[in-house]
């Protein structure tokens, strides 16, 4: 079934379960980062950015109420090795912690550059991204992964470097994806009215927030997605089934 959306000038896209299989993140990226954390922190321990990120993680651990996390007991915010067990625990529990996401992005960058990683986009995605960009739509990414990680995935995708298709990149430093205010802020940054933005995601909680903020929304229903019930939302299983008409068309 084809879905026709009118009056949209901006397209805001989730990644996992929308343009790329969820399994790539859970089964490839997360284990790769966990395996290479210790070596990366040791190699770059004198780098100011690494020192800043380690200090942020340690500060977060000090306020983490989970007894299991507290039992890991990092001993010093200046010691990268001491924070590794907590970082690996955060990865196992898929915690959306900004400094962790930045560390993962650094590690994944090394993996992509060596050819050990490649972003497996759904087959219908690359052609549609190029088409929508050529038609004048403004494309943006909003993912819980860091902006660095987002750009790496699209730079090293199965269809080549697709970064030029996107004009804006947003991660959780713009706010939680379940918070309507995050979407209002994103629209302000893109200098557009929420009513002219279409957001596509595989999570209904994110669609709830975006819809409350005034965005048009669609549920991404891919075969391997954990959430298969679109609830009250219209859904698509392929970008090929989506036609977008900009305002005035």
C-alpha cells in the first residue's frame, strides 16, 4: 500500500529499525565497542577529550541509583581502566548515556576506517534518500546514537557515502526522544514549523512525543523490529511505498 504525505518540507528519520536493521546495532556495533573499550581508553588516556568523557561517565556512575552499577566501584575519575566495567555494563543494558555514545563513536570510527564495520541499510533506503534530496526535501537524522556514530554509519553504508543526503543531525544531546520538547527544539533549529516535518520511527513512544509536538509521523514496520504493533499510527514497511509532496505541490 502506498502512503501519500502532503505539505511536508522536512523529513526527520530514526536509524535503528527505520533505515538500518536493529540487529546491526545490538549484534555488531555494541559488542564491537565493548570489546575494544579498554584498548581504546588505554591508547588515548592522555587525550583531553577522552579525559573529559571518562570524567563525565564517572560523575554519572556516582549518581547512578542502580545497586548493580554501584557494585562495579570505579575508583578514580582519572583512571580510564577503572571505568571500563561500568561502561560495559551500560552497553549491556543499552543505557542512553551521551559520553558513552561519544566513546562508542570513536571506537566505531576506527572499525569503519579499517573495513571491519559497514552500515547495512535496508535496500529501499538509499534510492529514496537520494530521490527526496533531489526533489528538495530537507533530510535530517534523529537517533539515540551520537552524531559521530550516525555520520559514520552513513559514510560507510552498504550503498556508499550518503552523508550529503542529510542537512541536519540530532542525537540525545537535543533531548530524549520520548519528550515532545525535543522535537520542538529540533524544529526551531531547522527553522521550520512542526507541521511541515514528517518523523519516521519504529517506536510508538517516540511517535507519541513527536505527534504531541505537532509533527506528522509514520511507524516503521520492518520484519526484525522488536515492536510490531503500530498502535494508532499509519505504518510503512518500505520507503518505496512512501510518496512525499512538499508544500505548494
